[in-house]
């Protein structure tokens, strides 16, 4: 008696979700860049204060930190140098939304330029006071932004893992279907006698291939 198979597998046409196309390495780079902004913002404020006290190397250090801070913000908000613009709606909201960090960052950058781009003999004291005043609330916003990147990266990784598990499950079902088909083929070959011998060899090989597919699927889930 030939065993029939009844299950039919539908093709996979799942629409990709936001962030799924971003590699894990890119998520790591985005998180590191966002986290580094916290340190740079505080370094700018500290070096500007030291420069106001006559420390000329501190002025150069503040300008260098400001350049790095500005460039990193452009990479986070607009993309560039291999990094994407905010890849999810949640990150776009956290960065460039009405309550996002973008406006505060740009105000901080403008103040820092006002402080550091004047004559070397003196700093703009009013702008410096505002810069120092804004450093702490900006740090809080940048910390929230970093946490948002971390949360989105975890969410993307979880979705990718679930999708991978689903695909492997489908592969295993296909392998099971192939094993049943191969069994049916071997039965048919046995009935055919000598004329079905070559067909039986092919069917036996199909059984082996199906077993290998299932073994690889189990290994991929470890």
C-alpha cells in the first residue's frame, strides 16, 4: 500500500519588518556611536570650561571633540560611512521627532561653535554658560537615545531568530514530505521488479538526503 501525503506547504511571502535588513554588526556600530555621543558631549563642555581658564590645549581638544560629535550626529540622523539613517520608526521618533534629541544636539553644537570659534584670547561667556547648562539634560537625552538603539537591536534580533526558526521548521517539514515520497517510490520500485531497480536506487538516495537536511536543520538551531 502506497502512503499518500496530504500537507501542502505555502510559499513564504512575509513582508520584512523595519530593522530586519540591518546586520547585527551595523546595529552594534550604531549603538556604540550613540553611546559615544554621551562622552563627547560632556568632553566638549569640560574642555570649553578649561579653555576659558586659559588652557590652550583644552581649546583644541574641545574643537576636536566637537568635530567628532557633529559628524557622528550626522551619521546617526542622516546615515553615512556605511551606516543607515534611523532604520525604524521608533528610532526616527527618538532622534528627529518633535521630542527627539536632534534639536537639542543641534542647539548644543551651535553654542559650542559660538564658544570655541571666537578669538583665542577669550570665550563667549554667555554662550559658555548656556553650553554648560545644557550639557546635563543633553546627556539624559543621549542616554535615552542609546537605550532606544539597544531596544531596537534586541527586537530586530528576536524577530530574525523567530524567522530563522520558522524557516528551519518548514525545511524539516519539506524533508519529512520528501522522505514519505521516497518511501512511496521505493514501494513502487519494488512492485516493478527488475524494471524499477534504478528508480529504487534514486529513492534510497532521496531518503539519505532528507535525513541530512533534517540533521542540518537541527544543527542550525543549536
